[in-house]
């Protein structure tokens, strides 16, 4: 039986680009969000996880964070914070939801809440560059060992970047485990992990638990 193709782990670095778009109040945030490139929507929602490997705050995207702490509008901050970017099939659908939430909030506010002592919101987009880690796995045990040791940016690259911007809807980890190892139930469980609930280190921990359970069952079966 032929050996499966190895899983090659890549990390990544992020090159940021200021777009020259900024907002000093919530209406400007709405207007600039409508015209910003989708790469900026991605940067301020999904790639927050690359910059903060453990997301433990109450406002886990840049829009919610700015509204809550710079504008000091806790109500809108909380409404934006509960928008799960991974619940949307496209970045455009995510943008529409964020715009709708802001628009609904400010519709009856006069004046619109604005920054007084805080900083403006600067729209940014980024370009992710893959970086070899020198780590690869050909078996589930080797994959588990690499996953435990690899830099968190590798988890971001294979679990998030691959889904949203590289056309792999289940993520690289789940696809390899399914196609190369034929472990479809495990792959489905990994694909369902939502990074919005804890960040990259939580993804790592949850994947390790799933892998350990399967490896434990395999070891027990082999000892019978």
C-alpha cells in the first residue's frame, strides 16, 4: 500500500498596508466599511487571530474593539462583537452584516457617537506570506507531534487562511486527514472547530484532544 502524501506545515507572516481610509465616528465607520476592499474586512475580523493567538477579550474583532474603547459605545461594541465571521459564506456577506448592524444602531442617534479623546479607526489590509517550518507528517501520530510543536501562525495558515482566501472550505488539516488518511469522521470534527471561540491556541488544544482520542483507540485496538 502506497504511503500517503505527507502534510507539510507552513507558518506565515503578515505584511500590512494602510489604505488611507479612516473613521472618527460611527457613520464614517459605516461609510468607509462599505467602500473598503474585502481584504480589509478580512484583516479586521479573521486575521485578528494571527495577531492575538488567544482571543479572550469581550470584543474579538477590530470594529467592535474600536467602537467600545475609542468611541466608548458599549452597546454597538457588544452588537459587533457577537457577529461570528465564520458563520458567513463570503466576506461580502460578512461585510453586509456588519454594515447592517452599524446602520441599525445609528439610525435613531443624533448626534452619531464619535471619538473625543481616542484614536480614529484606520482601515488596513494585509498580505500573508507563507514560511516553511521544516516540519511534515506522514502518519496521524507524526501529525499530532508536529501540531503540538508548530508555531501558532501555522495553525492560522492551515485552519483559517486556507478556508477564507485559498479556497479550501474545510481547512488544510481536515482535508489532509480525510483524503490522505481516510479518517473522515475525525476530519469532520476538526472542520467544525470555530476559531472565534478562543483563538488559535484553542484550535490547537481541541485538535490535540481529538487526535489523542483516535490515537488512543488505535493503540487499544492494536493491543487486543
